C-alpha cells in the first residue's frame, strides 16, 4: 500500500519491507516510521540504534497497578519452552528498559502510558506480564479472555530528529475506535 501511494521508498529494509524503519507487533496499532530515501532510512535507523527516538505507547493492562509509575529493567530472551514467546524470567537475555505511568485505574484494569528505552521483541507485553499485569487481550502472555479481537496496545507517539533538517518531529496517532470504545466501557 505504501509503495502504491508513494511510488518509491527506501530499499534499505529489503524488498519485503520497503521504507519500513522499525516494526510493531502484529496486533499493535499506531505510529510507524517509513523512509522515502535510503539516506533518510539510515539516519532514522541510527537514531533508533542510539536510543534517540522516543516511543510512547498506550496500554490497558489487567489488574490495578499499585504504583503511579515504575521502571522494569528485566532482560528479555526467547522462552526456551514456548518458542513463539519471549520471557523476562530466565537468566541471560538482552537488556531492556520499560517505564510506565498510570493514567487511570479501573475496577479490574489500569490504563498506562508506556515508554520504551529499548526495542526488544514483545518488550512491553513481556515486561508488563512479568509484573503481573498482562496487556488486555494478550492470551500469549497470560491475559484472560477479553471482548477484543486484538491486544490493547497502541503506539501513540514517536519523536525523532528530521533526517534533512535535524528538527525534532513528533507524530501521534489517535487511539483506534475499537480500543477507545473498549476503554469507555471500563468501570472505574
């Protein structure tokens, strides 16, 4: 769809990922960066590698998170038993940083703003599940069944430096209607 819309995009990511600078989990919605040129792609990829890009997510998690904010720094590795999962429970793994802030508490859930300092596979999902608060709808990481066809995780905001001007750019994506409606249905 992007190639059709723009004609030509960066080739740095290969034929299967034209212009795609970073990725989101399959069931996560929100902002994603796409580069039109190879030079822009390399510049943006370097910002990700140097942890200069700020990524903010919105998540609804099961249970009432007790602290108003927190930081999770458990290393993440592939689950040795269930290879489709990642884990923060085994020794070893890659360094990962997830900060969260409670935006609102409901009877059986908490609405969080989540900032990641690293970009590990399933990082937010693994880290939040590791503290007993799986993302709503995320059966892979232990969430009970929910009336959602996806997980409640949304890439809300990304801030980076323009590859051409160096100017700081912030892009936001509103919560999709499906998630906003589900959130409205929570009982406080």
